C-alpha cells in the first residue's frame, strides 16, 4: 500500500505518542448488532465477546485499551478493575456512570501531550465533553468498522495453515489418521 503525503504526516504525528482507547462498554454492546444479539441471551456473553475482540485489537494496534462498564446500580463502593489479556476492564462503583469515569480518565490522560486519547461512545453529550477535553471521539459503528479492518489485516498476516487453508488432517499420514481414529473409538491397541 503506497503512503500518501497525508498518511505519512499522520504517521509522523503519531510516532512517539501513547495511544489510549476508552470504550463505554454497554454503549458499544447496545449499538453493535452482533453484541446486542448476544446480550439478549446473556449480557455476560456479550461482554466477553467484546472483550475478546478488544484483545485482538490491542494486540494488533498496540493501543492501551480500557473498556468501562456501568455498575451504577451495584452496591460496590469501589471501582473494580481487571486485566484481561492486556485489556483493562473497569466496572464503576455504585452511583457512578461509565460517562463520569471516562470524563475523569480523559481529563487525567490528556494532561500529557504525548497521549492520544480516543473515546468510543454513542452518547452525543459525552462526545461533546470528550472533544472539549482534547480527546478524539468515535462512535461505536466507526470503531466496529475499524475493528473489522484490524481483523482483515490480522487474517492477511496469518500463515495459510492458520487461516484454515490447510487442515491438520490433511497433513497426517494414512497411518496417523487410522491411529487417531482408533483412539477416538476407544481401540488404542
């Protein structure tokens, strides 16, 4: 892919910067159909699906990824933080919204001029606050589009056998296949 002058200057601006991506987790889940469909069965399943996608995104982009879930109605008096394969997962404390957590985190992060902070939310008022603080806003659909591009780039970089171009079975000898079939049936002698 040939770099245009705009992409070259953009890449130069981003070099040496700490990239942060903050997501309002439930906001993303309810805005993206694949996550929303999972949430009908189980909100936990949709959270896990989003978290798995964020792990891949973080691994590919190198961004620091923080997903925030409202625990507004919980009785927890403290913010709960977990690290899942490099992605920080935050559950807010009682009576704290994801929006208020994101606002304070953005305010803290943008103080360092080396930090580039992006926030994913579909809440218009939150987008305005985020932009006014010096962060970049992104809608869940824009993020999902970017996630699809990342997935595509990951697939392109995977070796052929990892993409499913060649199955494990196709790499086995006839004797190895027969042995595995016997083991599967319980006749390993």
